[in-house]
C-alpha cells in the first residue's frame, strides 16, 4: 500500500469516527428532547385533569351535570354519565379518555354536607 492510500485510509477512518460521534450525540440530544416533551405533555394533561375534576365537583355538588359537550377553561370535551361513572373524551385528542367514578364525587359531597351539619350543631351547642 502506498503512502497516499494509507493517508486516505486514515482520513476515511477519522471521518467515519467523527460521523459516528455526531450521530451518537444527536441521538442523545433527541432522546432528552423527547423525554422533556413527554414530561411537558404529562404536566399539561395533569393540568387539564385538575380543571375537569374541579368542574365536575362543582357540577355534581350542585346537581347540574348533564351529558354533553363542554368547554372549561379553553378545554373542549364531551362528558357522558354511564352507570356509576363519568366518561370524558377530550376533543383535541381523540385518543385521550378519562374516567371518573361518580362515587368519588358523591362521597365528597356527602362529606361536605356532614361537615356543614357538624359545624351547625357545634354552633347551636355554643349558644346553649
């Protein structure tokens, strides 16, 4: 092998090594971006769930919940009462489906009523 071929082989080897390193660094960077985006999307979904749960609590507490399409804080969704649960379908993402047990909300309302009754009883006991 002549000197020119040997130098070309070394340059080719370094070139392949550099491309491999660049590909590795890029893949690491992309995976970190993907993890960040997944975390950001999960946080966004948690925010959406909190808003929907707060709305459901209020509606059930005041006996106003009906099946239908709703917009709450800019979140568009369809809510359906099905036996003892509420099914939520978000309009912006057809794959997103949330389900809440009515018993959970009814227990909260019952607890609030009991607390209010206990506070009234203690108020009446203080008067006597």
